[in-house]
C-alpha cells in the first residue's frame, strides 16, 4: 500500500484564466490604426466611424484619431428598442 496519494490527484486548481475584457482606450485618448479600443463578449459596444469589429467582437481603430463614445437608441425588428453605446474615432 502507498503511504501517500499519487501525484496529480489534487482536487484544486481548476479555475479558468481571466479574459481581460473591457474598454482599453477611453474617450479623449488618441489611437493609431489597429489599436484595440474595446474587448467584449457580444455587442455591448457597436462600431461607429473609423472603427471595425473583429470576429470575437473586439472593436479596433482603422485610422489615427481620438476616441469618442455616443449613446443611441436602436430599434429592433420586433419593435422594441435598445440603448447602444457606439464607439467612433475622429
């Protein structure tokens, strides 16, 4: 019989790594082309002028400029409305 448990039999250490989501550049900060502005899951922020959306919904700048945020009401297909935050680079 073994005196101690076999190695690797711990029940701890199964937590997932942090994803580091959120706004990376705030309003008034300058951007260069390709700089990430927002990392998100889903479309909490929508791309506006000079901003594109990656396949994982990351928003990034296309041109050099200053970040601006705007709130807009968007009508859905079923008639309901939603307030959306739009990110622009001007």
